[in-house]
């Protein structure tokens, strides 16, 4: 998620599939009632056997009320065969790359619309390096997670390269997932056993 | 991802859908050739219009070679209607919860098998709180990402509650996604514009 914040220099018009006037109106409403900005997102996970888990993402709270996605989205995660899993879905760490790609790209769509730039194409490739000596418990000097993530964006539109690149940079500057991945977040885990 | 590291106290047998002997054999092989532990995971994203992105997760490297999932997995991310999106998929920040749920639960499956504990059911609920004043650019005092994530696991199996709870805690201790989310990771973003 990611949006443009400064007042538009032009009358906003729908662009890139973004309802730009509605987006600016939303920002204006939240500016006047900051409590509407508090959101809570949720996922429910169910173990399917082995290393396979299916989660459901359906309801969330925000803008002063409860909401449901237009459908209950489900997704799978698993380990691949080389790690003794059944490969029923992407690995958990690939899902982190997916989260980052979708956040940065959504921001690019919104920000380009807000700046009056028509986009033709946005693609990205993401890579994450991980040394499994961490999670395999073979070394306490190797972290469990990624050691680094690299993203490369290709962006084409009706603006000069520097304008297009600045849109990507603004998306990065206001990306929720980029912030979480680079800065970390407190995570608490409770267990109800038996 | 998450695996048990100490030598098994019993002859490992397949359990919980986990090929426990193969898992221990894999750990043994990697212990002798640590370079096999280096993995690279990847995702390719494509902007679909508005705030909708579709990613593909297919190939990855590791264990000294290139691998492909048994199919090219695709997934969508979008913003919901209340945030002016078309709701074609979960939000990017919900995907972070999905990544965490699938990582911790996969670890629970593996660790329980390694410890000879038969699991009956594992479910989890995750919540993430976010104040959108950050990404909306309405406050520089509010971070862009989640302010906190809470996960609650319910686990049932043929072991005392404290044994089941210890499995969850060991999964947390060796979770790649838990590490990334709580400690952060360097992320570099390159742009090819025009």
C-alpha cells in the first residue's frame, strides 16, 4: 500500500485504473478524522499435514468499521521437495517477496495516477538470499531469515525516465511492506495447547 | 521453514505427513557440505492496473543447483474497496501474515515429527495493526508498516500441553519469516525506467 500525499497540482482524473479523485477524497477525509486510519488485517491458518498450510484472508477492520473482501481469499504455503516438503505452494519466504512486490507496485499505480503519469507497464523481479544453516540449526552464526533481498523494477510510461524512477522511489518511501521488512516489527506469539 | 536440529532420541519414522528419515538425512548431508545450504528464492511481479499486481513464483536455486516448483505458482495482491482498490486479492500486508502463518506452521509439522509427536490439529489466527496515516503521508510520526503483529496458535496432539507448546516455541526460534519480520533485512531496489 502506498499513496501520494501532497496536494495534486492538477485536477485529479481517473488514470491507470486508479480512481484518483476518490483516492484524494479518501485522504482528505482521513486527514480530518485520523482515527479512521486505524486498520487491522487478519489471516487464519490451518495445518494441512506435513509442511503444508492453508490460510484464509477475509475480514478486516478499518475506517471505523468491519469489512470483508469481496471473497474469502485462500492461499497455500509449503516446503519444496528438495527440503522434504510436498511442494503444495510457494515457500513462506517466497510469500515475503510476493508481499513486497505487490506493495511497491500498488504504490506505483497510485502515485503515478496522482502525478498524472500514464503507465504502460510495470514489472519487477525479486530475489532473496538465505543460508539454511540457520533454520536447520547447523550454525548459530547464520541467521534464520534472508540475508538480503534485491528488487528490480522495470517501468514504462508517458513521462521521462527520471519522473518514472521518482515514482518508484516515492512508493518505496511510503511502502508498508518495505518498512516492515527493513525495520522489523514486534511479533507476539501465544499458544493454546492440548 | 523450520526444522529440528538435535540428533533424534529415537529412530525417526514418517509422521504427520513428514518424511522424518529424509529430513534428518537432508540435515546430515548439509552439515557435511554447508555450501548446499545456500538458497535463493525469487518472485516476478506484473502490474495488472490500478493497485492490482500478480506475481509468479516458480524457479529457485539451492542445494547446489536450480529447481522449479512442481508448477509455476501465481498470486494476486490488491487494495480493498475502502482504500479505493478493486479488491482482486489480499492486501500486501495480509500476505505478510500469510507468510508468517505458513512458516511457523511448517516448522511445527517438522519439529513435531522429529520429536515423535503426532499432531491432530494446528490452527492459528494472526492480526496486524496498522495506522494508515503513515502510508497516506498524513503524519511523519506514524510508521508506514504494522505497529505490531499478534499470532495465536491452537495445537492438539498426542503429547502433554507443555510438550506441544514447546514445539511451537522451537518453531518460532528457527523460523525464517519470524526472524525477517522481527529483525528486518536489508532490501535494495533498482529501477530501470523508460
